[in-house]
């Protein structure tokens, strides 16, 4: 499923019309879908209040109101436009006229008394083209609607939310559900804007799939994509054929970070995992091979001496010793194998940037604070525009970028993926170390960007399963046993 900006969706509408699909047909289909969705999810609702704005979103609402009347519902329509000339499009004027041919409407001065007796509100006030905060009477109406605490179905996007912004830009309707038209908008997958949508679904309004696909290179990850990009294990597999991972990580203060990365690599399917560090966790898994480093002397030579067959992929950085950071450019350049850089390995400098660009086969896994430091931005700037942040990091480093967050962006030169998988309980120390090791186990073969995206999804999915047991009290290592279960679940549903 692709994600769309407001301009991309307008372009898709134009292309559909140019292909011979009348815009009025698209509006009719949209309104019908909204009505059917309302009837399906609120079958007991007897009185439905439909709020119609002045644009095409309002036009969709007029059509929905007409179909709901045909379904024998009591429909009350409040409209911002009291004359046809106040509507912004001919399609909306046609939709309004069709509704009023057999029904009445009222102005928003009746909003408060109408709210008392309704079972459902359909929000068709402002669509995805919003570019500035709601003000005046419209802002006051939104506040009144939210205070009423009624069930709300928003058409396409909750009124007041800007389709392209991750944060609300002003007052907005808090929807119970949102039926997005043709495709999901960017705001629906990023906090804090996505909270306004409630639960959301997408309605097919008749725009051809080929037209939609051509508009966007941003893909919302789903089971099918991830299933196609899981590491495969042949019946004749052995520990070297499924991928080996060298983890250069840890310090006396952060022994657990290195250990978690190693364990996650094993749980992700690695055939052999080696940890290179000054010391290891006392109860380290016996399967993890240990190579002793001394960062005060000849550590790079020790790492270079580790056989290539035990280092088909490298993971650098979880809990990394401070002394190691001075050696990062040389360490990155030491091998051309796929390399994950996490946490302590994300130390920007001119030699560091040069090493990444020369390597050309790296995956960076910053959170917003680390991304901000690399780009010399603030964390708030990163959170406001994660997509462009990820693209800028790709441009500056030549690496695949995994910008971690409640919604994670995975970007390469050719593709952008977004993962909504995860749970708030994953906001705990060590979950990033688990992800770094898991990515390491996934990227031995295949497209490293697609494989990294698959690992992000599996990691978030494992967090959701762990949260079913532990809720917000889960800890990072709780994810480990769920990683293989997620892969098993995904493969079990293949072809279903």
C-alpha cells in the first residue's frame, strides 16, 4: 500500500479524469463508500449528523447523506455553504443539489442542539487540501464537536489535520474512525497526527491502481512485502550459508547492549555470531563466539584477523566503548561486507561521512536525536519531517537509513518504506540493540534496503506480541523469543 501527500492524491484524481473517469463518478463512489462504511460499523445508529464543508470533502458528505437516507436512516445535514455559489467545485454543487432535491439542510447555528440527539457524526468539513489552521467559527465548531464526545466518522482525513504533516497544525476533529479515500495520507501514519484518525481504513473509489502506484514511492509495509523479503533457509543450509554476523560493540558500562545485539542476530536466523569486545556479559549465551579487544592498542588488527567467513555481515555500535569511536572511519573501511551502524557508531565527522560513502553497503539506524546530531538539526525538526530527514541522511551518507520512532522510516536512494508496527512498551532501553542485531541477520543476501525494512517490521511485530503479555512493562529481551514466532506466523499465512 502506497502513502500519499495531498498533491499526489490531487494528481491521481487529475490522471483518473484524464483517463476517462468523470470526477463526479469518483465523488459518487466516495460518498457511497462512506455511507456503506457507516452502516457497517454503526448499524444501530438511528440518527446521523452529516457535516458538509465547501469543497469536495463536503461533496462526498452530501452523497453519503443521500445514500444514508435511502437506507432509512434519519439524516441531519449541517452545511457551511448555504448557497451553490459558496461551494468551491462544480462536483460539490451537483452533490448538494442531488441531496436537497429530496431533503432539507441547516446551517451550523444549529450545531449544539443537533448534537444532543445523534448517534453518529460524519465529518466532511475540510479535506486533505488543508494548508493552514482552522480559525473562527469553524475552529469553534470543531471544539464543540469534540466536547460532545460522540462517535465520529471522518471522510478521508479528520477536519483540521493537514495531510502532509506529522503534527496537528491547529484545532482538529478527533475521529473514532476515518475512511481514507483511494489511499492513506502521510499524516495517518505518523504521531501525533495519526491519533486524530482513530481507526482507519481505505476505500476504493475507482481510481485505477496503476495511476495510484505511479504517484508515490512511499510504501506502507505489510505482511506480504515482508514475507517476500525474509531470509530463506534451504534444506541443505549450514551455518555459513545462512549468514554469519560479527558484532563490534559493548563496553564495561554497556555489556548488555552487545549481548542483546548478538542474541537478536541468532534469533533472526544467523548461523554464527561473533562478539568482538573488551569483555562480555558473565551469563552470555554459549553460542556466541568471543574475540577479546583492547581499544588502547591494536584493536583494529584484532578485528581484521577475524576470518571473513565469520564476518559476512558486521554490526557496529551498540553500547560501543567511547575509545572505539576514534577508529570508526578505519573500521568502516576495513571490510566491504554489509555493515549496520547503530548507537555508538553514529558519530559524524568528515572522515566518517567519507568512509560511509566509499563503503556504499551500510545501514544506519538512528533515532531522532542521533539523526538530528548527524544533520545538525533539532530533534523537533526531525520529528516534524521524518521522511525528508531520512532522505537527506541517505543523500549525505550513501547508506540505507532506518530512522527509528513510533513510526519508522526506511529509506534508500530508490525506495522509502514506512512501518507502523510496534507498541509503546518498546520505548525501553535495549530495543534498538535488538533491532541492530536483527537487521544484521537479515541483510546477508538480497537487497539490503528491503531486508532492513523487513527486519524493522518483524521487530515491531515481535514487540506487539510481547506487549500482549507484558504491556508497557516489557523489556527489550522479551522480544527475543517472539522474533522467530513472527517469522513463523508470516510464513504460515503465505498464500492465504
